[in-house]
């Protein structure tokens, strides 16, 4: 199955470079349809470019705090410079604490896909 998601510039570039291994999202109805080996296409919010990835694993947690505790900042897509300031509270720019509590969260483990 093929799924589509949008990404801001910095996380998009981290995925393209192969540095971002875990995409963090709410575990809502859309993400509950994801399965290992599915194709996940990321589209850049900035330029509309696309990156094709494969879902390697789904890591489900109750909170972003737990998710951040399970992976390194680099795996989550933070640059070496920003890694020391990485915080799960960054996710509240995108999602409410109420939705986090309602749905839980998922770390979508990805790898770049060579074929379309």
C-alpha cells in the first residue's frame, strides 16, 4: 500500500540525506492503516519534491516523551548541531496534548527506497 505525507524543509532534507530514520506522528486513524513494507511518499511543503521510502517498523507509544526516549535525536532527524537541544515538546508545535493523549503516537521507521 502507498501512503502520502507532507514534510517541512528540514525534516524532508534529513530524510533525503538518509539521516532521519524515524518519522514522528500521532497514531491516529490515518497512521493505523500503515503496515511494515508499505511505501511512504513524503512531499516537501516547500517545493513539492517527493521522496519514496519504505516502512521498516512501527513503534507505538503513549506519548512523544516516550518516543523521544527510545531513539537518538539523530535518528529522529535532528542535525548534529541541534541534537543536544532536541525535545519532545517540539512536537506540540504540530499536535495538541489532547490529541496525543487520545491517539498515542507512532515512530515510523523508514528507509529510502531505490525503486518507484
